[in-house]
């Protein structure tokens, strides 16, 4: 499925979380919902984000669509 975001929305896919070296992944709580993601599509009004950028997003403000997330550009916490 290809998503074309409108206005200043960004489509991202999450980067894999780093484990502890033993194959275990520590589950994060809701207060720690900040994750690294990669931008796969941007809306026509996005200024500071480009396709392929690594970004930090808050999952509490993102809308999940299958294996991607739709995030408003102003809520992106930073670039990597």
C-alpha cells in the first residue's frame, strides 16, 4: 500500500529497537514512547524533513497504518 500524505504530514517506518545482546527486547512503557524511524513519504507542505531522514517520533501522537505511521511534521522531535 502506498500512502501519499497531505499537508504537513509525514509517513515513517520504525527502525528496529536495539536489544540487550541476548535476543531480548525490553518493553517500553507509554511514557517512553519515543522511537527512531525513517521517513518514507512527505506531504507537499513539509519544509524541514526529507525522504530517507532518520527522525525521533512520539508514538502517542502518531497514527498507525499497517506497518507505517502517519505523523504531523510539527510533532517530530528531531532528526538523526
